C-alpha cells in the first residue's frame, strides 16, 4: 500500500502528513499529528468520541479517510481554548461537573460548540438529540445538558 | 488499496471500469469506513466522488429537485425548498445516524449500500424518485426501487455509479411521511419502517398513493395493495386497518438480533398507518 | 476509624462543589488516557481471537506470520506461566487460551509488529486448527444433565453431588422458619425471572503500553481501576518480582468494575520481553464486547409471602448465575443482597454458579445485586398490586433498620433505608398525578460497599501547599473529594492541595477502585494522614516555642498554644511552620496505611414514571428520581453524578442492553450500534436526592455511593412497565418485541 501525502489545516495551522490510503482521519490526528484529544471509543461512528469539524461540519473522524483531509480545514478539541482561556463550554463542563471519567468530553465539547454556533438557544430536547451520537456512559447526560445550557446562556449574554 | 479523487465523471467511470479488483465508490463513507474497519471488504480501489462537478449541489428542475449524489443529509435538511416539497424524504434522510453521521452520509450511499433497513430508501421509493446512473456508457435514469438487488447488492453494473437522485414535482394537496421503529430514540438501525406518499382531491379523498416498507424483506417493498387500500378513502379507521393489514401481509422479514418476524410484521402495519395519517394531514386532509 | 460524632462537625469545605483538579486537562484534550501514550521504537500488537464458542485448539502454526517483514514477535498460550493459585491461573487462561477456546473472542495468539497494518496482516497468517466442540451459552441449559461441559473438575465442595458438571459454586444464606413464615401469609407469589448479561460499556477500550529491559525491569502504562492489582497479576503471570514491575495508571475512560482485572497487559509485557521493544495494545470495540467482562446472566426464582396489611412473612430465592467460562463467586453477592432491604423473620437464598461458553465475568457496579434485587422487588410489587397496597408503604413497613439481623447474617448499624423511603414518599414526584397510559415503578436497592487496603502520603510543601499522593485512579472526580477532605482536615483552602495518583513504585499497596471504596477508604486514610501531619506540625511549633508537644493543638489551619501553662504565642499557620521546616527537623509529611473496614452499607430508592406504546411495546421514561444515603456527600456534584450515571446504566439494562448469542454461540452484537446503551435523547433529567445518614465507620460519615444506584432501576422500570401493560414482566431487557408479545398474549 503506497503512502499518500496530505496537506491540510488543523485548528488554523497548516499541517502536512503522510498516511496510508485506508487510514482514518482519527488515526492520522492521533498517530501522525500527535493530537490525542479526539478519542477512539468504537472506530465505527457509534460513540462520537472522535468528533471533529471538517470544513465546518461536525463529523466522526473515524469515518473520514485521512486522505480526504487534503485541502480541508479541521477543528479539534485542542483548538477550543484560546490564549484568553477556556471556551465557555469548557468552563461550564468543569463548573457543572459534566464529566466523570472525561473520555467522552472532547467529542461532546466539539459537538456542543457546533450546536451553539448553529442554534444559540436550543431547548433541552434539541441538545439531547444533537448529542445523541455522543455516548457518555458515566454521567447519565443530566449534567452535560445543564452545562451546555449554562454555556449557551453565557454566550448569549456575552 | 488505492485512493483516487477524480475531477470528472468520465474519469471516475474510467477508474472504476479499469480496476480489475474490488472497487468502492466513496460518498459520505459512513458505510464504507465501517466495512473497512470490520474487514468486511478489502477494496483495491476507492473512488471518492466528492470532487465531481455538481455532485454536491441541489438544483431545482422541472418542478422537482435534483439532489447531487454527494449531498450530505445535513445539507439536504438545511434546504427549505426540498423540505417543503418532500418533507417525508428529508425526514427519512435526517433519521440516518447521529448529527456526525448526518454531516457525511448521503441518500445515494444509503441506496447503494443496499441494506434492507436503509432509511432514505422507502421514502425515496414512495416519492417515485429516479436515480441518474453514470458509467462507461451513456447516463441512464433508473427508478430508485430498481437499484437494490438484495442485501448489500445493487443492479448497478461494473463502473456504474449514481450521480444524482431526482425528486419529481408533485400535484397540489400532496403529502408524504416516513416512520421507522427503533428501540431507542436515535442511533439504531430500523427494525421496520414505512413510507407513504399520497395526493388528495378537493374533498379530501385520496386519489393517488404509494406505500413502501423497509426492513421487512431483502429489499424495500413497494406495496400496491396498501396503496389500493387507501385510494378512494378519506383515511378513516377501516381504511387505516386495511392499509395496516396489506402492509403486514406484504412482509417477509427475518428473525435477527434487531427484531422477530412477528414483531416486524405487526409493527410495519402500525407504522404505515401512522405515516399515512401524517402524510394525509400534510396533504391538507382532516384526519 | 470511627465517626467524629463528638465534634458535631460543621464542615467548612466538605460538602462544597469546587472545580475538580483534573478538569482543565480533561476539557482541553490534554489528559492522557490508556491509548494516548507512545514510546520511541514502539511496536503495535494485535490479538487473534477464537471464532468459535467452544473448540479444542489442535495446533497453532505461527511460522508464516513470524517470517513476515516487520513482524517482531508472536506469542501463544505457551508463552505464559500458569500460576498455582486457581484464580490467577484462570486469569492467565482467559488472557490467552491454552488447549481450548472457551468462548467466541477468546484470545489464542498475539503478534507484535512495526505497524498496526502489518500486525493485522500477520494475524491472518497464523493458522489455528480447531476441533469445534458443542457449546452452551444459556445458564439454565448449562445446568441440565448432559449439557456440553465447559470445564471439568472445577466444582467446589459446596456443590452437592449430582448437579451438572458445569456447576462450580453453591451458597446459602438466611435464617428463620420458612414454612412457618409462609403459613402466616395471606398471599404468596412465586415467580421466575431471567436477566441477560450486560456490559459495563465504558467508552474507553482497554489499552496499555509495556516495556521490558534485558535486565528484567519492566514498566507498564495502562488504563485500569487498580495499578497494584495489575502489578500483582502481571508479575505472577510473567514470573517476575513485584518490585521489578512498575505500573502507572493512565487517566481512565470509565471502568464500572470492568477494569478490575487484566486482559491485554500480560500479553503486551510478554511481547515486550520477547521483542526487546516497547509494545502497545489497544483493543477494538469489538474485542471489548467479545472478550472483556460482561455481567453474569441469570435465572432466578423468588417466593414471597405477605399478610393483607403488607407484612412480609417469608422470602425465598433460588439464584442461578453464569459468570461465563470460569468459576465465579458473584452469585454469593446476589444471594446475600437479594433481601437486604427487608427486616425478615424467615428468609433463605440459595445460589449456584454455572459455567457457560461466554466471556469471563468482570465486576459491574454492585456485581450480582441488581439481578437478585430485581427479582425480589418485582415480586414485592406484584404483591402490593394484588393486595392493593402502596408500594412505598409496604417497603417502609418491612424496611431493615439499625438492629435488624440482615438476610445475609450481620446486624445492621445506622443505615439510611427508612429515611430514604420516607424522602421518596414525601417528594413531589411520588404525588404527581399520572396521565392515562402512564405508570410509576418503585424499587429499593442495596449494596455492601467495601473498604480495603489503602495507603496515602501527604506532603507539606515549604510554600504552605500540600500534596496528597494516593493510589487509586480517579474514575469520576475522586481527586477533588480527596483534596477537599485534606483541606478540611488541615484547615487550608482547597486550592492549596493537589492530589495525584501514584504509580506502584511510589506508594504502598492500594486495592483496586471497586466496592465504592475510594472516597471512603482513601478519604479515611487522607484524613488520618493529615492528622499525622498535624501532630508533626504541632511538634515543630512546640519546638520553636520551646514548650511541650502536648501543649500545642491544631485549630483552623494553625498550631496554637493550648492549656494553662503553654504560654502566650501567636498561632503558627501551616504555611509558617512549613516555611521553616528545614530548620526544625526537615520536611514534614503525614502517612496512613490501613486495611479499612466499616464501609457502611448503602440503600437507595428509585421512582420511575414511564409509558409504553401499546402498538409497538416501546417504553419511554418520563420522569426519574433517585434517593440515596451518601453518609456525607463530600463533593455533592460527583455524588449526584454517581447516582445519575448509575441509574442510567440501570435504565439501559432494564430496557435494551443485552448480550445476544446466535445458535453458533457467537456474540451477535459486539458494537454500540446493537448493544444499545442509552443515548442522550432517550432520557429525562435524573433528579438526585442525597440523604446524609452518617456512616459510623468513617470520621466524616462518608459511605460509598457508586454502586447502589445501578441496583433499583431494573425493578423500578420492570414494575412500571408491568403496571402500564397489565402483565407481570419476568425477563430483562424489556425490549419492545418482548413487551409487545406480552401485551398481545394478555
Ligand atoms: C453510527 C451510524 C449510524 C447509522 N445509522 C443509520 C440509520 O439510522 N439509517 C440508515 O439507513 N443507515 C444508517 N447508517 C448507515 C449509513 O450511514 C447510511 O447507509 C448512509 O446513507 C450511507 O451513505 P454514505 O454516503 O456515507 O455512503 P458510503 O459509505 O459512501 O457508501 C455506501 C455504499 O454505497 C456505495 N456508494 C456510495 N455512493 C455511491 C454512488 N453515488 N453511486 C454508487 N455507489 C455509491 C459505496 O460504494 C458503498 O458500497 C449508519 C451508519 C453509522 C456509522
Ligand atoms: S470512535 Fe468515532 S464514533 Fe466512536
Ligand atoms: S464522562 Fe465518562 S463517558 Fe462521559
């Protein structure tokens, strides 16, 4: 299997990497670019732990070929906090204890950010359906929904 | 395995035809990557169609819409005009997987993956949608129900692929709906499903209908008897019961981890009834 | 250590909700979980697994794989030592099969290679010749005479002669005269139940990285609930001394009991030793489901007698559990827990463990209890329905309390069951009207809680801050709770304390994070270590002031002269004492080592409102409330989190989660698409009501809270569904086809 070289943009930075044709974007992020924030909970699109934005769309990076990243813009959890500090969602997750083990958290944060950019004032039900592809086995989702709503309220008033 | 991203339909067809080994067209990849991961298929060539001209566009045509084969369901769901004309189809496509899966998955991929449980397929069949097939020869138009040949198999020939799906114009006072049964609220594959598309006259009597069932047979079922059962009625209780009975009678499901024969047969009728009520209301009828 | 009741303690920090210390790492993607580390020169290993439920391994030919470019090492069962201890030997055989593959997914060989792709390709080149044997996956079928034999000669002496060879274990608990008890009943209900095996479903698959040097020193990084347990087991399987193996626990992406044993760690170590290179193994989700521990699957009979006015006169249960292909004592827990919530004159439970061709059971939150209590609470509910009694009143009437001789022997000390039941009864949820078609289910739950071996060091830094070193992975906010207890005890702000989880070379032995023990035991040891440090700091102050050690006391974060003859000195704060510690005798640290007991049992009560679609059998949970005694909620957010998370796992178990086996004995649903854990849109908010009935066995009154909440949902939901559809449901999960069938049959 011959390798492919890919030029892409990750969290605003240009990145070049080499991958095999059957490699997933998740594997490339984790193993080629050293970005281990996105997690592999299943590798088959079922858990959402690998969520990233690909050209602005929320996707499972385990369901994208690394080769498809050529010329694309990718955003991962590592790009959420700026020099000014944590993103309101990140703060809300800590303040509302919306994580226990935390392994689902990067994917949920990326997904929730995408939601609030599209819908700044979602209902609880909209939050729950939007996040249905992000499994969390620890929290029962209660505090996650509250944290997303708290961050949404803060972002609306900002 | 090779990965190619051709820029023209002709190149794509040429690549697919020339390859002697196993090929896969890559749409949203939400089936292809899962199959790769599971080792279910080891393709020699993957042809990513997302760079083909027009493949990601939704275009108004002859009162209907032509949906490019690489239009993601998320993109489709954001198109208010398509949703207004064919709400059942857009909802069916919108049920596929999570928000993340929606960002990638396509109706064409759903159709060509040829799972008996594909959610977009019954709605497309009920809508009378037509797939445009490109390949080594001239492009041809094929009714969507003629694409799946059995679980995981299509009638597409070597080198052929779908470039768009056409949703036709429809008369006034028409409505469609799709419902599936899953044990959870999200993230499941349909255990049984039903799509209904119908048209009313000014009196609220159904003048035309198409009813399609999913996950109850090796391929999607277009159930003429079910349509007959409601045509000429105002979808009163007895018409609904006849519809449900016709649907259940058309089922030839299997027992598997997702459901029993008994359950699928029963629930397909229930879903058809409920979908018909929604479609009827959408068409402007007072159910 | 006893509860500090004399102090009638007003807590200053315990009971508040500060941000967790590892929060920033975990919301930014910096926290390193099992699969997140690499080492220079690292190899990747993959494991070959049996496609058969039961097969003799005739031969394994690895020569072709070994000859492949990039393959550095192949191992099979022969490469592992077989420890004498039967429990360890079972783990060894589970880690890698020897003469027989005992379940679909049982490991038979492993390959380490320079890339994942080569390792994967090499697996295909290994030729295993199997002789397929008859298999059995159902617990009742495995008990039948003539059932396929999973393992021979594993029955303990407690098993009566004449039972199936697959029965390995028998136990019995109870007291009183059953016949006399049933004779007093106005109504007796006897029912049989079945529950499917479920999986912990942690989102992080098992992962580890091992390195072994030529002089026999080894390092292992892995996600585990107990690095010391990993060291003990791996050292035994490797035939090495514990001191030579250092195990570091990564951050852990969920465990729920499932990471209290080893699967891939010994394989990585053996391959690392064989190849001389670091070896990383990460399980796929498919491997997690097929080869790591699900719960027991069960079949249970329950018989209960009740008087017209709701007094339980006798209770009896027979429990048949299967812990998979290896002997398993979990049925004891079920037999002990079944009737724990009740104060009974006559009670008996009998349990048997049965071998089946399924993966080896691993603990899952309150192992063994949810199934047994589901069966008992279902029958209690049915009696309430028949006798037209309020289900909470009946439970209040029969509730175990201080002084009750429990159904499993011990006499209860202070327990919170009655208070919990009364809180549920008084809550608006219980009074809220139900709409037509809706129903409300109720259930009690119970778990023992454990203490165990614990060791904590507390270092006072010269800048007035404190480091706590503990030995249990932080699975859901325990660093925060431990920091809070240290801060409380020392009288310094929470943010002056940093708690870290040590590797096995840096601290004495700690039992695994199980039995809801961490906040209890590590908290207890932290408080004791802080008290040890305070004594030392008082002595330093005494030295500075030139007075007797006994004339100094610790108050509000400072040493004070105390007593009439101590003299007049301004108090010295922790920071002031620490700053001069090098001049007063050197660094200051407190330690505590204990095998903690007095964990204090825990009870919970759940209320669930639901409705069932009569045409499809689908259940929707509308409202859910959890009432539980936490003893003392150190960080209430994380106590609520345990209650909510446990309840939702129980909801999944009740409604849709199950191991589905085909006729071929292979697992049909080894993925999250068809192993259906609850998703966010399935659920309402989960209201958590914490009660605080102090545990007399802990200085702050803490009880474990992590396990009890998974117990009541099974019956709470089944009782609700049974009431909604008018049919008593007797099998879990309550999947729509099963419920619809029951509705149609009624
Ligand atoms: C987590 C998860 C949940 C899912 N849930 C659902 C669900 O609820 N309902 C459901 O129906 N499906 C579901 N799926 C399956 C999948 O998402 C759908 O079938 C989807 O519509 C496939 O579209 P795609 O563009 O991603 O297809 P791809 O994976 O790109 O392709 C699927 C198949 O079609 C072929 N193909 C793709 N495009 C074309 C084309 N233009 N011409 C010819 N052949 C083509 C491919 O070669 C392949 O064989 C789920 C998948 C995942 C991972
Ligand atoms: S790892 Fe991608 S969805 Fe689970
Ligand atoms: S916090 Fe553990 S999976 Fe969500």
